[in-house]
C-alpha cells in the first residue's frame, strides 16, 4: 500500500467533495483553487505563455505559445493531464485505494513520462503499455527516465489499427480481477481532456488577448478538450480551432483544409533528423496515425474549424530555426509553430501549444540506441475490446 496515495485520496475528498455526494470535478472556483494546490504537490506548475512573435521572426500578426517544454522538467505536456487524471480517479472512488501498488495506462511517450513522474512522487510502481512499433531507442529512453519502478509492456500484434492495438491490450489486461485490485488505470484516452478541463477553464478565465486561431495537434484529444475548447468558449466561440496534421496521415477529412505547408527547399537537410522505422510513416504525434481516438465525442471533434497540413520539411524548418534561436522544441511543437507562423503572417493573432523540448531521439546524430523496432512476434487474436465502450465498472476502479 502507498500511504501517500491513500493520504492524497483523503485530501481530495476533504477538499473537493466526492462524486457520490453529487459534486462536479473542478467546476467551482473553490474546487479549482484546491486542484491547483493538489496539482502543484504532484509537480505541476502554472501555465506559462510567451509571445513567440520575435522567435518566429514574424512579418505580421502575433503568436502566443504555452511553454510546457520549460515548465514540466523535461516531462512534457502530459504531466498536467496525467496529474489531473489521477486526482479525478481518486475523487471518483468511494473508498481509499489501500490495495493499489501500481499506476497503469497505455499510449505515447509523454504520457509514459508523466505517469513515471507520478510514480516517483507517490512511491508507486508504474506499468505502461506501448505499441509494438516503438523502436528500441524509444524504449531505452523511457526506461532510463522511469528507472526500476517502470515496467514497459509491449502490446502483441492484432488486426486492428496501431492505436486500438495497444489500448485494446490494456483493456484485456484490466479485465483480470487480480490486476484491478492492485493497479489503478488512468484511461487517459477516455478521460484525459475532461479531467484537465478545469485547468484550461481556469487559465482561459484570466487570459485577455482574443486569438483569431488556436493551433494544436489532435493526438488523443486532451489539448483540444482540456485547453483549446475552454479558450474558444472564453471568447464567445469566435476563435477558430486549427488542427496541424501531417500530410501523410490526415485524419480530419471532414474538416475544411485551410492550407498546405511544404517548408523552404534546402533550408534543412533531412539527414539531421531521425527517420522512424517502417511501418511508422513519420515521427510526429507518435501512434496517432490510423484513426482518430474513437473515444472522442463527435461534438468535441466538431469544435475543430480547419486543418493545415504540413510536410516533414515544414516542421524541420521551424525546429531548426527554434534551435538556433535558443528554443529547442519537439517535432509536434515545431509543427504547431509552423502552422501558427503561416496564419500569423496573414495578420492574425494565434495561440498555440509547445508540448515538449527537443529530445535526443529526434536527431540522427544523438546516441539513443539502434533503429530496430520491437519484435512482431505474438498475435492478439480477435478484435480488441476497445471496439466496444469501456465498461464503467472498469473505468472507475
């Protein structure tokens, strides 16, 4: 048993009330004050927004960026999301988690780093389910950051898409009653956006500069639901939410395309950046290649007003310029900034998100291991259970 986790459960219920008592999560100002203090105890710093206009050398317009690359100690933007998820699940439980020894979830690199950080804060073990397509250098990086308390589990091969494959395997694992007693699953693909929305709403209430566009990467949807939608609502629904999408994997085909970015020929050599192994089509946004998170509500997706599609060269141009300017950012962050720059040069005010710093595995010449992907051995027969809705009895245990 983790006394830290049980004590946190007691604090959450004392400060926020309980779900059983009819309270809502983070929807009152007293609750938000308590959540800010609780999140700070888990290492979450307040949102830092910087004017990126000079960094991007804009000719017109302005760009503001949330700097998660500098406020999360190298963990990335999922730290506030995963911390909020933990607080949400503790609030949802009617009894203290006395038997929980391990935090568990599935997904991408940033969520794994954030979960490992919470494990360190609360003296818990962490288990994380990864796509079998992640190469060994990613696993080595995660293991080096997570240490002995982190167990990385590879989802076996199935006939479903890259994303359903490992979420489906996580769901299969959590059907085991013995694991449910000792493991707390955070289910970030289902609850990430709604759990962190309190933070986005709290920030939006104090932000005074109305943007024309809010640029973000879709991913699992936590930035859209938790941060972009509250900011749009703050200004009466006028700002347009723009999704930055790689041209090789456009998923939002039902959304109008507002532009295509190809970068400046010759500005950046592709050999500077690491190329992911087959069958990964590109290195941006991890496993979000085949389909939109099926647990995102259609009403949430309808908040996206446009997409801008970009090439590798487009995000690499901005990445290289940011490195030169002393702002080394990750690839999806560089993609957001590339799209934001083009929109701002039309005379628009743009708000966007910098998710993480430039990690060594993005660059080809960094010593981060070989390029071999995880073995394809093992087949998970049938269709993962994420084809169905995740049962409430599992989600809230």
